[in-house]
């Protein structure tokens, strides 16, 4: 088992190892998606783009990075989605603040 892990990481480049570490940190530390990016990722086109980027990891890097990339893409899409109740609250607060300004 130990030899297999060594062989797997020996065939990786340094940038792939860095990308692997960053992906694992993103998944484990529950980093929130920035408010600027979340609305774009929460659309069907945004979901497709995120999945295509994750699938490109398979063609341009080690398969382990590709698998982690798919899992990170799923995590990004899940964290970027706005629950319907939260969306209704945001719309309500926005409408109330606009009424207060007028």
C-alpha cells in the first residue's frame, strides 16, 4: 500500500501536488463561495462550466486530481446554490430597503 502511494505521487508534477492540496483544503475547510461568484455558479450554464473545468483535470493532470476536481466542483455547486427560503428572505429585505429609501 505504501509503495503504491509513493508511485502515485512520484508520477505527479509539483503543480499537480499543489492543486491537490488546495482542492483538499477547499473541501475540508468549508470555505464559503464569494458572493460575487455564487450567482454565476448557481445558474445551469455556470454548473456546466464548473463541471467542464473539473473534467478538464482528467485530460491535463493525474487521475487523482481529476477525481478530487469533480468532488470539488460538486462542493462548489452545492455551496453556491441559494436555498429557496433564503432567496425569498433576500428579496423581502431588498424590497423593504427599497421602500424605505423612497
